[in-house]
């Protein structure tokens, strides 16, 4: 893929993420990740984990959301404060804010997903 095509795919994936279509966002990001070698691969992997983290939460799988919460932060931390036009710091803060109730909840608790309070993408 060319850099322009990668940028278009990333923008499309982030638009899907912003719209709350986390599984679809993951699919687009997965294509980017599989086609990428070098330093951007872990960036895409972190975004994939963020999308699937939220997808798990929307499906009521809090344990899956918790596991991927840790992973996405680990991968994206290397790209702070911004990378490829994405405000990584803002995304990590939004994810932390939104997922705080999930992280605090007991393992058998239900934490409903509130689409109005979902994380939003910001651009650098």
C-alpha cells in the first residue's frame, strides 16, 4: 500500500471508531496492521486493541474489555503525544475516562455502555 492509501484507510478506521462502529474499525485497522512492517505496526495494533476493547464492552464482555484496555495503552504509549495525525494523548485520556467504571467494577457487575459518553477521536 502507498502512504496515501494508508492515510485514507486510517482516516476511515478512525471515523468508524468515532461513530461507535468498533468492530468495523478493527477490520480496517487489521488490514493496515497486516500490511505494515516497521514502527507503525504497533501503532495500528494499539488502535485495534482500543477498538476491540470498546466492542467487548458494548457486548457486555467486561473481562475482555479490561484485558484489551491494558494492551492498547501499552502499545500506544510509544506514540505519545501524537502520531500520523492522531492525538494519541487525547485518545488515551478519553479511553481512561470512559472505561473507568469498567475498570472499577467487580467481575460479576454489569456496566452498561453509554454511546453518548463513548471516546471520541481528536486529530493533532
